[in-house]
């Protein structure tokens, strides 16, 4: 326990001294130092109270052991005394019966049978002495019985004291366990906070995504599965002013979806990220585009696999899913990018934002300051993955693009060119721009002064909206 406490406090001090706990993102050094001092004081107080209670329990146990021993000895002595007293009483009773109550003999007979005055006086003196001795014996017996009763009463009091001691020990022990539990809870909270702050305070390596999955965002498709585990999620508009997602995965969740069809802009995004494009069919022109671009793809409507399936608890077309873990069409990437834990510059306050795609679909984000990420909301309700995990965005890019309607009247984002962006990260807001020179080239994001944005580690959401 003491070693664990020392480890937690030492690590907190190390974090403070090495600057891992950033003053710009997670609290000032003064606040951290104050938290450490408060934790130290609380732990010392807990340890002092627990030590005092352990001493008290030890004392009570010693007192209890002595009391139990004394009670056992007293009970034994009382049993012996009572047995002896009963024996004395019995012997005296027997003598009285034999001396005074045998046949017709009585004190009067003994006196009247005297032969002369001298014999009479002798008999009288003898009887007086006998009666006096018997009175002494009766008095002594009565006194012994009274003493016996007093000792019995004292033993009852001792038993009550013994029960009280046992109750005190039990109560002290319960309090001790409770205080130890509270101390462990405090230490665990410090450990959890430390782990969380350490995780938020050091650069982290991220594998390159290898799957890009088109995910439905119709109201009947929510909650979707897999979104919380995606590295990057694009949201873009399709016909009817509804939206869909293209989620990029470096890890392989066992349930992702519901899957939907290919569109020109999600094909372009999959191509620039060099991922396997997983979709549920598409129009003839878009299927042809996938072939022309030589994009690695898996059409869930044509690919025969038990790992692409329909969930009968939902209605089609919002019930088609893929098990990326078992699909085995891609291996985890060996390409790793080390992303920083903190932004390289200071921005304006950016703790919330809201994007309206249509009257029935509004997306918003709210910053969770002590965690370093944003919670996502759809139409005012917090966005959760189908597994129950909250969506936690570390980087948010609102990419403003021109839209046009293709030959079939489908709204399509023109992703090649350049345009403005809004960038939100760690509670800060930046204005910038995006550039993409060709279908295969990556989209790059820049601050207003031309420096390329280096995203921090964690999930990124790119909201593609009309310019």
C-alpha cells in the first residue's frame, strides 16, 4: 500500500517536473502542484487514522483476550465454590436431620431427661453451644451464598463488558476496512488520472489505416457500429440532404456498418488514403470509376463471405455489416506515424461548434477540457457507437468545398482544388485552408500563414460541407 502510494505521488511529481502535464491544455503547473500537495495530505491523514485504528484494535484484542481468560477463570472458580457450598449445605442438613429430627428426639427431651441439676446445667450448656455453632454455620452458609450471588452478578457484568469489547472491535474493524477502501479509491483515482494525463501528454504512434468503409447515417442506421474505433471519419452530403461516413480503420473491429454504396467523393477519399474501399454496391458509373482508378475494393453485395452479413434486428437497407477482424483482406499496416500530444501554436477559444447539413440533421461538438477531446452530438443528442462508446474527437476539420450535381442529379463534393477550413483541437480554433492537386494526391491542411497542420494523436473527424 505504502509503495503504491509513493509510486503514484512520485509519478505525479515526475509529470509535473518534466512538463508532461501541459499548462496550455490540462491545467497549470501551480494547479498540478496543488493537486499533488492535496493528495499527499489526504494520504497522510488516511495513513495516520488507519495506523491509530490498527493500534486501537490491537489494544482491544489484548483487552478482550485478558477479559476472556479472566472470565473463564472466574466461571471455573464459581463452579468450584458453588459445588463446595452445596456439599457443605448438604452435610449440615444431614447432621441436623440426624441430631434433631431422628425419631421423637427433641431439645426438650434432652433437657427433661437430666438426672440432676448438674446434669441439667451441663445439658443446657451443651445445647446452647450446639445451637450457637449451628447458627454460626447457617450464617456462614448464608454469607457464602450471598458472596456467590455477588460474584455471579459480577460475572454477568464481565460478560456484558466482553460483548461490548467484541462490538467495539467489530466496529473498529469495519471502520478500518472502510478507510482502507477509501484510501485505495483515492489512490486508484490518482492512478487513473495519472494514466489518463500521461496518455494525453506524450506523443503516440498510430498505424496507417488500411480499410475505408462507407457507413450509413440514416436515422434508421443509428447507432452505427465501429465509428468509435476509426482513426479518421469523413462526413459528407448525399442526395436528400442526408449524410454518410467514410471511416478509415487501422484496427479491425468485429462489427462495422451499416454499409452503403459508393459515391464519387468517397471513392476519391479512399483513393487518396490508399485503403481498401468497402462499400455496398453503387451506380454503374461509380463501379466503373473504381475499376478505372484501380482502387482496391470489396463490394459487400457481390463478395461472398460469412463475414459480411445482415443483422435481422434491423430493416434493410440499414442492416448490412462487415467483420473486419475476420475478413482478412488486409493485414495491419507496418507504416507508423508518431503524432504529437499537443498543438504547436496557440489559437482562439474553440470549445464548441455546430454544423447544419439540413433542417433534420445538425452536428455539434463540445470540448471536454480535462480529457482533451470533443464529444459529438447529432441533433442535440450525444453520439454513441453501437457498442455504447461515446464518440471522442481529438481533431475536427470543417472542410468547405464547392458542390455540384452529377448527371444523375446527385450532389457531389468537388474535392480537387482548394478552399477554407476551420480547425478545432484541444479547445482551440484556427482558420486555415485545404489543398488537393489531383485525385490520387492527399488533401493537405494548412494554417492561415501557410504552415501545414500537424494533427495530434487520436480520432479525427473531417466534416465536408458546402462552401
